[in-house]
């Protein structure tokens, strides 16, 4: 695979992962803006309303027929969070031209269809159609409220919300249900115009086409976006907790308790020299099936139904997620923290270290087998100017020493403890 990058204008870039490994090509356009409570709902709603129809294809039936004519191309909107930024994306997956039966080009018309959806929406009285806004506003509100149905995910959401209270990171990337329901066509149209003019724009393509051809397709289909803009992408990283450990509890009608712990990484993020060591530290502690949390707290001590740790490489956070019996909250929390202390002491074997490093490197290599993961990863690297490419990062991970893991672990500081308990009675 060959990687290419080009700045098309200030704040507008094109990245190409040229490879013939896949039978399809994936083209995405992402508009990145600061994550703000007052705009999150509108910006999350925009791609859903745009996907309902364009001026040329004014309803979903006609849009679907247009996609089907391109060998069943799939188009989908997405809203992602990267650090303290909200990323509004459109993704199009279509058959690579090499496999088109009549030798026709698929990339160009697929890019054209994306441009049509994003830049030429279906309007009513100069703004978005009211029925589309109301229907998609209700759907978005349902998605936001539906977070509570996944108690494991809800506990992690609440942990990070409390841990980063007052920081942009705590804002829900989908906004609030009330704002989604209250959205008017006029307000959403204003937000849409703001998004197009202010957002940082990132085009990413993965497939067999030459970079020059991809660039030409992008320039033809997305010309209105190729104007310079000042769109900085920032993320506040706190090296240490602000004060004493925060302890938060919620009560819901659940039969299994959820215990989540949030740590600051001492300022280590994906751009840090110590980032490879932190990746291995996380895998050793709770980020793999051979981790201390899994082997000891879950298997040997039977204190948790599940226990694992994850990193936010942009924000500089580590979070532990676990499911426990209500009566075992204190014991489980003590055991989880004890395992981290063991890593800080260097209480792990060479075999454990090797397994953790291999887990990380295999995970990094495995992402090359998925176009969507490659796109997602490269978007993050582009937005936050990571110094290391994937191959460099893999080599750095494989060279991590026990002392480096211990040093990374010692920089982890507990910030917030969240418990989801059952209602009394």
C-alpha cells in the first residue's frame, strides 16, 4: 500500500491509501468542527437530513436507485468524536473499477453522488423540508435516549461525562434529545451553511485508483468545499486530575452493577514519545485477553463479570469498565487498583510483557485488513498530526521495555470512580 497526502486548500486535505487489496473503494468526506453543546445537535442532525434526499434525488427511494446503479454502492452518514472535535462524515463504498463488468468508471459517479447529497440538498421554501427535519430530529432523539439501554456503554459515558465536566470532551457528540426535537428547518439550514463554510475538510480514499484521478474526482464533485478556511482542531489534555478522586453513583433498575474508573495518563497522547509504552501498558493491564484484569480480577478472583481497560489516545485518558455484583463493589475496585499497582512495581513476567506487545502490534497490523478501520485511523492521524506512521509505531511498540511500561503506568492517576447501582427495593 502506498500513502499519499495533498493540501487542496487551507484547511482542506486529501489522503489516499492506494491499494489493490480490496475489491471495493472507499471514499469519505469529513467536516470537523469544535464539539460544542450549543451546536452538537444541529451538526449531528445535518447528515441525517441530507441523506433523506437531494435536489436531483428528492427521496430515499430515488437515492437508493442511484446507488444501486453504481453496482450497489453504499452511502452512509456518520458522526464521530475525536478528542474535543465533532466529525461529520459521508462514506461511500463502491466496487473498484477493476471489477466493473463493462470496464466503466465507478469512482467518478460515486464521488458525484456524494457531492450531490452533501452540497445540493432537497429544499422547501429555501430551507430543509420540514417533514425531513422533524422525522430525523425524532430519530436522533431516540438514539440519544437509547444510550441508556446499553448499561455497559452508559456507565462509560457517564464516567467520562463526570470526569471531564466543564471540558468540551464531556459534550455528547449527538447533542441533546431536547435540542434535536426542537430543531426547525430554518435553524438547521443556518447550521448547515455554517458547517460547510467553517469546518476543516478531510477527504480520504482507499482503493486501487491513482491519486491524481482521485483528486480530479474530488475537485469536480466537491468544488464548493475547496476554499480556504481557518479550522484549527484542538484538544485540551490534562496531565493530572484537578483534585481528589471524584466518586459518582447513579441508581437504575439493573440487576448487575457497573463499576467504571477513569485515569489521566500524565499527558501521554498519540503524539507523545511515551505513547508506544502506554499502549503496551494498557494491553498488559486490561486491554487484552491475557491482561491482569482479565486473568486475575475476572478469572482467578471471580469479582467481575467482565473487566477491561481502554485508552483515548487523543484526550490522554484511560478508562476501566467492569460488571460486578452490588455487594462486590468495594472488593472489585480494590482489586482493579491493586493490579495497576502491580504494573507500576514491575510485577509482571517477560512472557506477559511479550504477549502484551504482540497483542498491540497484531491489532495495529489487523487494521490494515479493514478499509473502514484504515480510514478511521488515518482521519485521527491527520487531524492531530501524529508524528509516527503505522509501521513506525509498530516497530516502537515491539521495542518497548519493561522499564518503559513501568514508567508509563506510574504516570497514570485515578481521577473519577463511577458506580451504577440498583434501585433500593
